[in-house]
């Protein structure tokens, strides 16, 4: 997998499945290479990527990944030639209010900022 050279990288994890998704959101998820639940991708923080993340925020969780977690992710779940990481469901489950509620309200969706690193470590 190619190394990302930008200062900040964003990890995006798909939380919700494929049933009942509008076509434009499904197309954006496919452009991000997150086809199924518990797939993760790490992208540089650019305006184009931020726009795609905003569009799919109700089906994914995302945040700023640190170098230590990123190297652990590549070591344990990385496959050569693939642009995504397949993860296990998180140990201990998602947050208390489930996968239909934003993270700020106690759920699993949306922006986690630096807390995405804890979720990724639980999913490895």
C-alpha cells in the first residue's frame, strides 16, 4: 500500500449496511472503496475527501488517525494491492445508543476526532 505523505490522515469506517441507501450515497461509498460493513480506509485530509465524508456521515464513522495506529492497522490487516482494510466487529460492541445515532449523542456514527484510534484498536 502506498504511503500517505500528508500531515493529517483520516480513517473512515463503514458502520451501516447496504439496504435502503440512496444511489448518490452508495456511489460515494464505492468511490471511497468501502463496500461492506466494518471496512476501513485511510485518506489524506483534503477538501475533496472532506466533502465525500460529509455526504456519507450517516453511514460511517471517521476521525484523525495517528501514526502508531496506522502502522498497527497496516501490519495486522493490510493486504498488498488493496485500498481498504477489512476489520472485525469491535470488541465490546459499538456505543450504547447503537449504529443509528451520532457519536455526539452517544451513538456510533459521525466524527470521533482522535477517539477513532480506540475503535480501530478494538476492531483489529
